C-alpha cells in the first residue's frame, strides 16, 4: 500500500504538489488525470523516489520511500520521455537491470521481447517514439515490479500495441497483484483500464473515486419542452454541474442518478427527456469547468 | 517487501553500475588504447633508430633507417640501445601521462553527467540503488577507467624498457605516483563541482576557472608580498600546497601527496554528503548548491581585478601607482564578476543580490593594498640599530652551498646566531644598509616587482631565489630576517655588495661552503691546480672519487682544527672569477702556499646527457643545484694531512710540486 501524507513539492515559487493525501491499495490501477501543469508527473516522480518531498511523506508499507533502495527495487517508473544512452539496446540495458532489480525475471524478459514487435539488439535511440516506449515497457515488466508508474505511456503507441499493453497490464494486476499508476491525458484509454481515477488541478487533488462510481454519479441529460415551464428555476433542487440551453432544449450535466432527478424533471412535463452516463472525458471537462478550468473561462 | 539491502547486494548493485558505465565508455577507451599503442610504437621505433644512428655516428652515412634498425637487431650496440630505450621510456611515459590526463577529463565529464540531465535524473533517480552508492560507483568508474588503461600501457613501456636495457625505475614510479594522485584529486574535485552544479557546462567552466584562477590569484598574492615587502622570503611557498590548494590539476605534479590525499577525501566526503540531499530537479538548472559559484565568481573577479590593477599600478596611471591600481582593480573585477554571473546564471537574475561578496572584495583589496603600498609598518626601510642586536648573520648566494632539499628559510633564520662580535655585526648592518639605501621604493617599482615575482620567480628556470640574506637576533630574542634577490628593485652598483668581511671567516666557511659541508654525491669534481689552465682533476671513476674523497676529508679535518692559517686558506675567496687564479698569484703574499684546491659542485655535463635533457624538458625541473659552482682554497704547508693525501694519490710530488705525470693531470677548461 502506498500512502501519501500531506505531500508537498515546490519548485522555487511554484507549488507543484500541494499538501496531497492519498492512499493507494495494492492491486489497483489508478489513473492520474488533470490539466497541464497540474502536478501529475511531479507526483509520479515523488512516488518513484526521483524527487524528494519538500513536505509530508510517501510511505510504502509504512516505510519512507525516498532513497530507500529496498523499496525502490519493487518500483518501476517510465517517465514521459524515458532516457536511453546513445548505444543502448534492450539487451544492454537489461544487463544493468539484472543485478539492480531483485525481482528481475529472465523468463518475463524473453516473453515480452517476443510479445512486443521490436528487436532487442537494435539501438533504442534510433527507434520511433512508440518503439522506445515499448522498449521501456519490456524492461519495466521484466523487473516484475510491484508498483508500476507510467507517465503518458499511451503517447505514440499504435492502437494494437495500446490494446496489447492494456491486456498485459490487466494480466499483471490480476495475476501478480501489481499496482499501476498511470498519468495520462488519454482518458479513453484510462477508462478501459483504471479502476480508480484521481483528478488533479494546480497541485491539488480535486477528486479521487472509483471509476464505476464516478460514472454512476454523473448523468448527461437532454430535456426538451414544447412549452417552457413557468417556474423561476427549472433545475432547482437538482445538483447541476453545467447547463447549455438552445431554445426550449437543455443539455444538462447532473451529479446524481436517474432516481435523483427524473421524478422532478418528469413533473415539468417535458416533450422529451433522456439520460445517459458520462464518458470520463466529459466528467473531466465538467469537473475542471467547475474548478474554473473550462473553455469558457479560458476564451 | 525487504526493508534493507545487504552490503553484498549493495556491492553487486555498484558493480552493475560500473559495468554499465564501462559499456558506455568503451568507445572512448578504445580510442585511448589505439592512440596509446600507436604512439608508443612510433616513439619506440624513432628512439631506437635515431638513438642508434647518433651513437654509431652514422647519421650522415648512407644507411636508411630500416638498415639501421636491421643493424641494431643484428649487432646491437649495448650503449646505444640502453640510451635509446631510456629516452623511449621517458618520452612514452610522458605521452601516456598527458594522454591519460586528457581522457580522465573526458571520462569524468561523461560519468558525472547523470547529475545534469533531467531525463538521466529520472532514470538514475528511480533505480533501486542509494544515491551515495550510485555516486561512489560512478566515481570508481571514473578513477578506474582512467587509471587501469594508463597503468597497463605504462607497464608495457616498463617491460619493453626492461627487455631492451635498463629501465629507469624512478621515472616509472614517479609517473605512477603522479597519475595516481592527479587522477584522485582531479576526479574528486570535479565530482564535488558536479554535485554543486546543475549543468555539465557549468561544471566544466567552474572546474577550469578554479584550476586557473586559484593558482594565478595565489601568485598575485605572493607577488604582492614580495614586491611590496622588500626582503620577504617567499621561497617557502615554492612547491607549497597553498599555491595550488584549489587546483587539483597540480596534484599531477606528484608533490604534496599528503595534502592531496586530504583534499581528495574532503571532496569525496563532501560530495557524498551533498549528493544525498541534492534535489534531482536541479538538473539543467544553473546550480544545485550555490556556494562554489560565489567562490568562483569572487576568485575570477579578484584575478582579473589584480591583473588590471597591478598593470595600471606598474604603468603609474594617474601619476600614482596606488590610484592606478584601485582604478584598474575596479575596472577589472566588476565586469569579470558580472560576466561570470551571466555565464553561470544564463542571465542577470539574482545579480544584485549576489553582488555583496564583490563589494566586500573591493573594499578588502583596496584597504590591504593601501597598507602594503604606504608601508604602514615600515617593513621595507628596516635596518636594526646596533644596540638592539644580539647576534647577526649574512649569507651571500655566491659563496653558499646547501643540499637541494634543505630549507633555505630555516638556514637563514639559524644564521642569526652566526656572529656575535661587534665588528661582524657592524659589517652586516652596514651591508644591509647599503642595499636599502640603493633601492627605489616608489609605488610603480613595487607593482613592477609583482610581475617580476610572478613571471620570473615562479618559473623554475634556475634563477637564484636569494642573492643576500640578513638575519638578526634582537635583544628581546626575536629573530628578524631579510632576504634579497635580484629584481627590479636592484639598482645598487653591479647588483653586488662587498661581503668578504663575512664570507672570508672561518665561521662562514664552516657553515656554508661545499668544501666543508657538501655530500660526496654533490661534489662534481676536486682539482689541485698548478696553473689556471692545468692541474690534476678527479674523474668519474670509483677509484678517482675515493682518492679525492680522502683528500677532502683530510682538508676538512685540518680546516676545522685550524686556528692560525684560516686567512691563508681562504685567501683566494672573493672577487668575480676567483677560480681562474694561479698558485703563483699567492706565492708572494703566502710563501707557505703549496697548491690550490678547488671544489666544484653541480655540472655543466648534466644536460649533455640526452636522458637528463628529456627529464628536465618534461618535468620542467631545471634545477639550480646542477649549476656549476667553484670554491678555491689555498693549501699551506701546515696542512700536512691534506698534502700527504695528495701525495698518496700521486697528485703531488715529494717536493710538493704538482705531478705532471699523474693520471689525473690534464688541461683545464673554463669549467674546471
């Protein structure tokens, strides 16, 4: 289990991670989403021990993580731009990791080298962005990490490899109880993979919830009236996140389930009403809009 | 989850990082190996061929080099091969030495670059190895990548030398020690700088700045001490660690080993302490720790300020050396400080806030130079009153022997107790006064003396570090010394003063002459003169050395016991070319004179040996102790043991005349 207690990280005058508290249980797949500069990558670097916290602490199994080689032996971090030396190959990099990572598995290494369509003796630096990420993934998965931190991992991967990666991650989580934390702007992919979502903005955690409950608690509702009801506020008493009106037609994002708002809407005798769950991207835009980070407030 | 990593595991991890670095540096190491192998082969070939030609006097014959090499293989000339291999060992070792220094810099910069790149910081920061262990294994990589190939090639050179002839063991050990110390100190220092800097370029600039600015600044400070306090002996700082304390490249000289060991340990411990706390996000920022940056900025500002200040001072700008200095110092130091700041910070940010040390520097330097310039303590004009002096001493470098590793400062201080009689003390004070009286203590002269001290005195080109020294033991027990060397101050007649009253005394001779004090190994020859151009001279054979050692031993014994004939014995001393004298010159004044005994130290032959030339060339050690010096003594009839010894070795006939038929009899050139 990873615990973040009042975790804070500052870069000169900027607070990248601001007093964050979070508990991540083993065997979960957590998606970190948020605006640009919200602190997702910084949080991953704090989790992987690259950065030292300015305040608070990261605890793994109750022990501090920073500069703790024993703990870090069960972690693996793939940053948004993984580094490879000019002459590095997958084989030569594996040469370094074999003695460093206690759980390194030669069997897994050979397996993933055959699963991902890249050559293990080719210079990684000459590969495409997507192939470099695959190389990083082969090495990462071969260390059999208990905790895997991935920063924008889907960036540059083709749909087949994305699908393959998701499949492998799910397999690792289910078979080895691996914990995966993925920071990404690709919400569609996260939606398929994550069981929990953390929404970050300006270094703070706006929301942290199971993806299923998140989906359940938001509804995208379209309601149309042949004649506008004569009430001062049509949606009074309903937890509306945002509303968009075009004549007598309303597109409303509502926090709650059909049971919460349908009786009230039906009482207004609408010509048409439909409700459906939001996609993660729609939830993200809604929540960010509420935090003052929406298109309308930018433009 | 395991909570700790065992020591064995830690070593395993460090070894993995080392092997990883080895792979990433393998290309560079291959280049080193190829260059070293090719250069060694070229040097060996050239030395053998050229050496054989030179020895066989066939340089102008029609032989080709290949024929020469063939002849060498067929009928080797032992001397030719030995000499050629000696030269090969010296040149090849020096080549490996310089090549290793260059590659040490390359490896070190490469190895520590993991601290200066954000992407590398991600990679290394997340590896399951502690920061200190990572740093230690990186440092070990830099040391070993530098030293192991160098040791390998030096070993091969030594083996080749051993196979062909006699290897120079001292040369080999010397190079090993130099490389070991230089590499250790340089890599440790660069490691510390790397930890403090955020970028590789800042680390390299800072390392170069420290290596250049510190020794030059120290030279300026020593120059000021010498130039502004006439009579100060700063020779104690020659080869002193303080002159290069922050310049780790000086450790490649192979001296001050204890200091460099301490320096390296301090750097390594500091690095380990800082690297554990270093913020990974400082990679690609200007600095992770700012203190070294402030030090370098001040050092560079001081150096440039002193350069312009002393230049303007010596040019007497504004008609006053001191005003010229202040103007030059501010004109140099402020822009240098700003430019250094711009380089390190990539802009003007924090310039004002970090300029306080510059203000402090300017105030301190201007104040200290005012004290020096106006001689607030009356140092320059000091000559003691006779009544205040308990005893005194004078040493004239023209009549002075000391062992090469002796401490001149100590000898000068000890000389304060040489003479207690009124006449000698008066003579010494009078000589001292005559030196002071003729000196020009104007401000511009002082500034000119700084240049002299920096660029002449600091070059080891055989200049005497002292011309005259005066030492006084005052009534209160305090010892005061003044040591004067030739410099821009010296406008007194012919740069010489008459010191014969002191030099031609038994006390002075017993303490400061080669004839009485020199080790046998320091004596190049002993001559018994008939005329200035003929006499019996010792030769470079064991028998000859033994023969003349007996003569010298007898002379020493008799001189020390002598109470009546000292004046006679010392009669030839003094004057310019007093060793070009003839026994007949003294017969009238000293009818008892039997012969002239000349004792020579140093040798002009030293640099005629090709091996010595290369050693001197590469080490820069043109030792003053190898310069020829002569002392001539008159042997009276009363020195019976000396005369008997001379007769026993066949130099004197039974009638005390020089034996023209002696094996040692020869014509004497000017150096005899």
